[in-house]
């Protein structure tokens, strides 16, 4: 087999090249990774810091008899991938494993498909991550090692379809999987490993196997919780113990693969872009990012609630934890992955393309993903190539950059766990998402900031947004206070700080002094469950339970009416409205849809919005306000030296996520601009729904503009892009520059730049899918 011999020789050369000795600037590069490295000071960077473009053909059990390796090598080349993910083992093995219970793919026979593909990739100068899928087995394995499997309270094994779920505290993870990893390294020498379901049984199932029982007892000094009960300390301890075990597994796997395959043979399990999904599977994003050499995101598509912009948000969230120098490739489905799930049908090209572009804008590296090695719908093979080609041509502007934003949106996984509990989608995700949408709509750059990173991560920021962050520890509250003492401003909503880190109610807001108001009247009870229209929380604004037909009244009550009928008991016009109510001059009410409770407001605070209690919607004859005014605050504004604080008890953030009323987005944007005291570093004027991401590199500023305007903006999939523009952009002049030039790296235009103060202004004539502006 001459070809194979050649491949081995080539591979040896590559290995030597990786070691650095053979890398000389100007040497013709044999592969793109070396080329990139030889041209930059990062020549000695490990491979996982240089592999920008990724591909994955998720191999089905049928593929060993139909995998056309030559065709896929051509596809790797066309899409310019620098790393591929190849199925190795776990549930299904794609090589003849020496472990008899390691289930071989049904059509594998004695073939070593994983080994052949790894060799081919290496021969083409492409790195290989071996893909594992280690969480369940067939029945024969269960019968051979019944003590390695998860058990319910009655001792029955947990099943997933016809498979048996392995226990993460068993020797399956401590001994068997490390042996499999070593076997794969010895046979085929992949560059690293990933695993798409490495974290074991999720939060919804407590394992009562002998391993778990003994280990939990040893650690916590108590028995496993009998059921999920967020108020039971044993359950809370079990949650934290379960998180810690996943971190242990992460570290064990890395020790194993590095010991067997060398220091760069990393193991990096896959993670979701959703914090709630991470919480349900005990994958602590912050702890994992502290350990990950590269973040492998299994986050393949948008949903209608969160849009493409959620992928930009994910990139920023991960990089603020991981650092902006590390890479975060993301699996991007090229099959129709929702709504409707069709593994071998092409995703509409515009839909797949925009998901990729939205992620790239947030610092994510593209990774095409096909399921199966053979497709009769061949349209999917044309989607990734142009995106990858564009990425490669503009590589220098897409990595090693730092974001410019002075607004941070605070989040924490403990808040998702212990405040969100079983209703995190409603009480945590929806408020965050409402802010995300409103900030994108207002073209205000922002960064997600972890609640434990406020001192470091928000150091240069002007504003912290706390979207219904119910669970705040005393230490987190102290960090927020320090932020305000340094001159920072706050915009908090709903139940922010009304609970401890365990989700236990506090008697008052932990930040009540900053909010300028206190809880008054009814006691706090545990948050409501997610049922819309239900809920037991008397502080309805903090529960996902709009009481129905309610409003917020803009005060001072009324300016002189120039239009519309007058009514007899109309209060007299007086004063002017606060600037957070700009744009609402022709209305005295905003739709709300939630409920509020009494607050005691300090004399120095302002209340520009008050609550209008519910009244009927039906029949229409009854639809009149029984109580047109109240003294229940809808918004409390206060100033503390240079700091401004807005506390919005009304759940306008969640309402915007659910109902998309432009009034709610405008109110949120107005409040952000007021607390920021007009310091937002970017202004973009022009019609269209666009997502803006601002970065800097030495001597240049970089702006991504992602066009989210489409014939199906909120509903996947889109099939047709709609051109928008023109836009007038004002953004910071790069440091030490006075007359910067602007280049548009999608359209190729070079618009005229005018400089005023530290800001540069120019026009983008039009945008189809996206634009990348480099100002230098
Ligand atoms: Zn167990």
C-alpha cells in the first residue's frame, strides 16, 4: 500500500513540524495549520490554538460499507478545514477494539474506519479529534457489569431506548473509558478527544447505585436525597456533588489522554450554548472553561425564541470565561435540525449560513456537521464552503481580538440552578433573552458577565444589567456594590437579589440600598413554577405568571393633550416626563401583562411608572379600568454619586422575550442609555434588524454587523436573505490613530470616514447577510 506508506511518512513530517523545529518563515507550507503558524508570532502555539476551521461527518453504523474517503478528503480541502472530528468509540466503536463488549458498528466487520480516516486526515495535514459518545451500552455489557449502571430508587437500571445508562460514579468512567482512550491513542494517535455526551445521567434522575450511595455518604456525610426537593439541603448538596464529579471526569480524561498521547493530546467534552441545558446535565460552564484548552460547542441551531443572535451571545459568554485567545469551534448542523428534524435533508442554505455568521461575529469558529457519510440530498455540500473561504481570507480579524462594550449582562449557573429550579426557562432564561433582544435591537454592544467575575470582568464597564438574577450570594452582592462605588451603574429587574445563593428568600433585596426601595407588605414565598397564568408568588412580577390585563402608567400623569378626547376626572397635566420615557409622548400607558406588589421607596428615588391593576378583556363591554391609578411602583430610579441605578420590578424583560412588543424594547433601551449616561460606544442609524459586535486589535477597531432581517426573522428556517441599508455608523477611532481608513471586508467597499472627537463616522451602503468593518 504505497499510498499508506506515503501517508505515514507525511504524517511523521507533520509531527516533526508541529514540534516546531521545521517551521521556518517563508518555507512552503505543507498544510494550512503550519502556514498560519509560520506567519505569526504564535508559531509555537499548540495545535488546538491554531485549528480554526472544523468539520465533522457523524458516522452512522451503515457508513463503514459506503464511506467514500476520497470524496470526503476533497470536501475537507474545499472547505479548508484544519481539524476534523471522527467517531472512534463509546456507544459504538468504529475500529476493532480489543474490548469484547465495546460494540462495533453493525456494518464495520473487521474494518478500522476510524484509523483509516485518521490517517487520511493526517496525511492531508488535518488534525483529528476522536469523537467519543460514552454514556450507555447494550444489554450484554449491562449483564457483564451490572454494578456499573445507574439505578433508580427501586434498584431498576435507568434505560434509554434499548440501551442501559452507565453511572458516572462507576468504574465505567474511572477504569473502562480510560482504557478505551488509551487503546485509541496507541492504535491511531489522534490529536485529541471530544465526547458529545460525557456528563452521565442528567439532573432529572437521581442514581441510587452502590457507587453513588457510598461516594455521596463519604463526601456529604448523609444519604442520597429521596427525591428532588430544592428546599432539602441533601438535594442541594447532591446537585453540587454532581457538578464536582463532572469536573473530576474532565480532569481524569485529560490526565489519561495526555499521559498516553503527549501534552497536546487533550480531551475536551462538548458543551451546550444554553446555561439551562448545562445545568440540567451538571456541566458547569465556568468551571469547565477554567480547565478547557478549547471549547467544543455542541450548539447546532437557533430556535424561534432566541434567534440567530443567541449564537453571538454564546460566543461572547464562552469567551468571557475562556479568554479571547482560546478557540471555541461550534458544531453547526447542515441537516434540517429544527423545527422538524430531518437528519439527511439539507438545511436551507440561508438558515445554516446565518447561524454560522452569527456565531462568527461572537467569536465562534465554524464547524460543519453532517450526519452520515452518504446523502441523496447533496445541496448540503455547498453551504459551508463559501463561509469557510470568507473566514480563511479574513482570519486575522476574527481571532485574537478583545470586545469593546461597556454594558455587561450578569448571569450565573447557580442562579439557573437554585433560583431557576424547575422553571429556569421562565424565570432565568426569558428575562436574559428579553435583554439580549432589546440590546441587539438598540445596537448596544454588551457582554455576558458571570456573577463571580464582576471585579475582573466588569472592570472597564459602565453598566451592569441584572435580569431577574434572583439568587445572589453576599459575596456577589458585595462585588456589585464595589462596582457601583467605582462609578458603575446598575439596571436590575424583578427578583434580583431577593434570594440567597441556595434560593432561600431574603427579607428584602440584598441591594435595596442601591435600588432605592424595599420590599413592603407581603412576605416573599418561593417562586412560582413555570405555568403561565398560574403561580403562587404574591410578588407576581417575579413569577412567570402575568395576572393578565395590566398596564404601566407613565407619570407625571399627563402632559397637555393635543389629540384625543378629554375625560372629566383626568388629572391635571404637570411637569415633564423622565428621559427614560422618551418616545412615548403620545401615550400615557404601556402594556404590561404582569403583576406587582407594594414597595417602600426612599424619598430620593423617582418613580416614573406605576402599576394599573388588572381589568377584564372580555366581553369588551367590561374592558374599562376599575382602578386607573395606584401607588405601586413600576420603575424606581436613583442616583448615587456618579452611578445611576434603575430597578424595574415589572418583568418587562421577560414580557419582551415572550411578546416582542416594541414598547418594551424601547423602554429597556431607554433605561440602559440613561444608566450608561450616554456612553454607549457605538451608534448605528438605518432601518433593519441587525446584530452589532465591536472589537479591537492593536491599531484597529472591528465591527461585525449581522443582518437578522429576513422573510422569516423570528421563525426558522429562513430561505431568502433581504438586503438592508444604508447605515450610518459611529464607532471608536483605534488608539493612537487620527485619520483611520475603513474597509468593508464583505462588500469590498472603502467608505469615506469623518472623525469627530474620538469617534469615526462612515456609511455602509447595504448589507445582505453581514458586513465586517475594519477601521485602522
Ligand atoms: Zn450511580
